[in-house]
C-alpha cells in the first residue's frame, strides 16, 4: 500500500500554469495513489512517476504461449486511487487488450478508482462512418474501456475532440502545446520569420493557436486525398517565400502528407521547412520518407515510444510530456482544475 502526498511550487517564467514537484509529505494530504504502466511506453510512465516522486506500481503484464494476455497486480490497491498509463499505439490491439485486462484486474482487486491515462488514443481516426456498412471503431473502443471499469479518462491531443462524447464518464483532454512551446519551439522559432503551416483545413484552429503564441504568420495547404494514407498537395494559401515554415499536425502516420507539404513549401520559396506533431505513429515507410525529405527537423513528443530506426535517423527532436501528464494526475487526485493548465 502506498501513501503519497505531493506539493508543487510555481516555476519562474513558466508557461500555462506549469508546476514543479517537491516533497511528498509537506501538505498534510493522505490520499492514497498508485500509478501503473502497461507495456506500450514504460519509459514515459517512469518519467511521470519521477515527477510525482512515486515509484511505478508493481504489476506484471505478460503473455501465455498462445498469445493471451495475463496481468497480476503485485501490491495492495484496496481503496487506492489508481492510474494506468497506456498508449494504445502499435501493436494497437495488443495494447488495448493490455489496458482492458489491467483495469479488470484493478477493479477485481477493489481499487478505489481507476483512471486510464492514454497519451495516444488509437482508433481515433475511425470516429464516424465514412461509407455505408462501416464501423465507428473509436466509439467501440470507448465502450470497451468503460465496460472494463474505468472511472475517468485522461488523453492527449485527440485526433477528433468529439471523441470525448463517446465516453459517459469524466474525460480530461490535455494538449501538448505547453510542452512543445516551452521545451523547443519558443527557443528555436522567432516571430520575425516563422510561418506556422496547417497541412489541411481541419488543422487551421490548431495552427492558429501556435502561430499566436509564437507571434508568427499562418499558412494553409489545400490538398485532395484520393484514398486512405495518400494525399496530393494542391496549393498554398499564405506567403511562405523566404520564411521558415513549421508544419503543424496532431500526428504523423505514414508521413505522405507531411513530405508532400514540405516539398510544396520548398517549391514555393520557403527558406526552411520543419514539422511538429504530438503523436509520432510513424508506420510503414514514414521514417525513410522523412529522412529523404527536405525537412530540417521533426519535433515530436514521447506519447508513443520511438522505434530504433527513428532514433538513429537524427531527424527527430523528442519533447517529453511527462511533467504535463504528472501535473494533470496531481490535479485530478487533489480535485484541482485541469483546464487552467492551458489558459
């Protein structure tokens, strides 16, 4: 059984209400909390626990010889507020099942509450029917998570914000913007020559929010997608000639859209093109495409564990979201405001 108390003090010049952890025993709070990790991204879970000055909860998640997943919680969680950190990234089905099974184990062990912390929510792009007789898999996964016994969801930069409505339980939607701005963008992209570029019309609101905080200009790429994972750049709305361009998106999957956008910007006279995305899915030929592209760098977060190929490429700058996630967990546990992190 783990007894934990967390105190946070403001950092000088911090952005958007950031706080830094101090002692676990100075504010008289005696609520019990334990944070468990699935196998999707144990390094991120470890960093989150370091910021909260807590050990990672003791749990064993393994597989039988036939591929079935097994979980054993190896500490007392009766009445404890528990958090399970698990991105449902590739292999997505395995990681979804791990999350469901861990939650079931915690529920049957009489945990006081169970919060699923899902930095990357898989199946998020299947949030509506795109053709007759097709599923809405994002809603199906939401139903499975709730049925397993989760009491609250914490997720980061959903592909579609309306996914929150698929859950009939409290949902805290976090944004990676404070981490990306504070840890890299503000120091490396000045207001004098930066243009934040949305790769499609749907990302304009996100790009505008970043350009406002970087005091830069805004551009939009008009594209036409002929089929899944294939895009064709049509033309650029905005002035990018002689400017440093920063393509902004929520995720990078096969990188086809990203590379096409970078090539179009360079042809339009951009001085330099970089990219920034929260979730580096990087499936199929994505890493090779990025290596061969005119992109100077790709800024991503550690919401998904990087592959060895991506690490070796030298093109990726990884920003940690651990402190942001840790602060959100602390605020949830203390019944404080989470939304004020992003004011």
